[in-house]
């Protein structure tokens, strides 16, 4: 399906959603410009409604641009596109005839210090990216949270300056994907909402709120509903927004059949909950970086599965929305400046990501997979929520054996 909604990323996704179509997107990045261009062209030509991705390499992510330059000079293979190192003309050539009103492109990076990346993407007329002061700090760096907040404040303001009457820059919160797995949904929802609010307060008028598929489809549907409800409560009505779901980000099935089943499950979850965009994974995720063809195969499988799935907005209420609302409210009560409030919240343990080793994370929370397959809080530290009531055999201590079992829970389930 061809969607034409002008060049703005958010407008494109919402136009597709209005037509009843799920937008699918790869996690694609190559160091070689010709290969990056080929990947974008293949994504655009896929039998699906797609948006393009330029994912940067790990050197660029941490600001090691000299190392990226050396790798290019020596012919080394990079795990992404070194946007800052490649010249403006080279990247414009990659995008020429690719990015247009039917095919917006987003830059994905993972940096707690995004200014040079944002300057580079805007220099080639791109204006869609993702991340956040919490979600691109705690899991990926040793940068202090307060410094990451300051960096992202500048990054938002720089991106917002690119607004024109015909273009609205877009920023996606990665907050719904903290550590990829074993983080109960209420905290994922709360951080995604808080980061979207942070973006808006610093000039961004088009945002997306993320959530990563977890261990139980019913709980995931409940979380996506909570995310949409809280976005409606806390974001201004005139801010363009949509929800993006990530196919499971933890240990992936090792078999091609298991990987395909998990991808299809994420597409069904997205379609039945009315989620506007899905970031896919491929059959190769457990073993290597996927090829362009494998990315296209994944997008087409997800799109077909979504087309065959009916929307069903009904969800259970096991307390995800109430917990997430309490977390958001507790942060907002700490300080009038949301960036300051986020830093204080982590200092006091009012936000606390389980199994996260960043020095600014309190590390007193813990989670477990209960007998019914749902993620539950087994310890909440100083967060203003209660430990979840367990199902089945009562409280479970997260021993080493149980942690390993939890990490492989989804892979084993879908590998059969």
C-alpha cells in the first residue's frame, strides 16, 4: 500500500493507521553507503507499508568518531552506519531518490550524547530519530543521568529548530524498551510517557511512545492500552503522536520457525491493539546481523500477519495502568522541571529498573515471571507501587537458576 502524507514521519505513520494499515520497520544499518542505500531501497520496495531505518554503528553511538573513521579507512565491517564520519554529500547520495513523501527515514542510534548525531542527520534533511534521556543512558552508557538529561534537552531543542510549516520533526521515546526484557510493563509505560513529555516540553511536536513485547500477550495488550491512555492524559492534544511496538528484544528463538512464530505474535499483538508501527526482528537475530533479504522477509511476514488480524481493543485490568500512573505522578511531583524530576526520581529510587547496573540506578527492584507467564514485581524498592500479588505457588525469589530460566523463557516457548 502506498501512503502519501507529506514528508513528516509522524504524519506518514498516522495516515497509514487511519487507512487501517500497520507500518513496519527494520532495525537496519550498514557501514558501507552502497549497502545502506540498497537496504533502504529494498525496504521501500517490500510488500508492506514501511518506513526506512538508518541505524548508526557502535562507535558513533558512544562518540568514538576517530575509531569509526579508522575502521572505514581499514575496510573493517561496522555494525551500523557511521553518520557523523560519512560526508554530507555521501549520505545525501544514499538518500537520493529513496526518501520521499511515500517513504520517510528514521535515524536510530542509542546515544546518551546525541548532539553530533542530530546535527549530522539534520544536515542531510532528515528529522526523525529516537532515544531519550533515560532510555539511552541507563542501559547503554556510564554517562551520568543528569548529563544525559542536559544532552537530550539540547538535542530536542536542536531538532525542534528544524520545524517548518510543511515539516514536523519526530522523536520516539525508547523508554518502553528498557533492557529489552524482564522489566514489568508499568515501568516501561511510565518511562515512555515521561520521556515523551520531556520531548514536548523542549519543543518537539511529533512523538511516538514505545513498548517492547514481553512475556504474555494479554499483559502486553494491557500495557499498550495503558500507554495510550496516559499519553492522552499527559500530552497536549495538539501534539502528533503514535505508539510503536518492538518485537521481543530479549534472547531470541534459535530456530527459524520459532523466530517466525515470535515475529508473527508481535504483529498480531500490534494489529489487534491498534498499534500504529512495528519494529521487527528477523529469523537470524539469535546468530548474526541479518541480511537485507531477511529484513524484507520479516517485514512482509509481519505485514501479512497484521492484515489477517482483526482489531480487538478489549484488555484485562491487572493493575498496569494504575501502577504506571502512580509512577508518572510521583515523578511529576518531585520538581517543576521534568529533567530535574527524572534525575531526582532515580536518585531516590522512585524509578528503579530491575537488573540495570548503571550507577545512577538504585538497583533495589526485582521482577520475576509468574506461573501464568506474566512479568511481576517481586521487589519494588522505594518505588510508590506495591509488590505484585503472585499467582500459583506464592512468592518466588529470583535465584540464579530462575534468572537464567526467565531470560530464556520466550525463546524456549517459541522454539517449542
